[in-house]
C-alpha cells in the first residue's frame, strides 16, 4: 500500500511545556502544502517491524517515530 503524506508548514508554533513522556505540548496552526512524502506499507507474516528510508540520516531503529508507531499495532495483522 502506498500513501502520500502531505508536507505542512507551521503558521505559528508555541511550545507549552514538557509532558511526562518526554514530548512537548504544542499549540500550533498548520497548513498543508503541495509537497508529499511517499509512505509504503507492507504487511508481512512475521512480528518484526522494519523501517527503510532513502535518506541516510533517518534512523531505521526504535528511535524512528514511524517504527515506534508501527510497534503499537498488534501483529500479525490479517488484512
């Protein structure tokens, strides 16, 4: 499955403080623009998550937020 994820710009951004989980509370207004990331998803038969990116600076381990989000889904997923 391929999904286009639109880029967005912050028209304003206010960082309100740090949450107990280490992330920050944000107050912002975003606007989509006509640039997209292409996300490809492939459901496998195993119970591991693999993340690949064409940019060498993007991590593919559990420090990647997409990896962490995918790990929250129960596996295997039966389509």
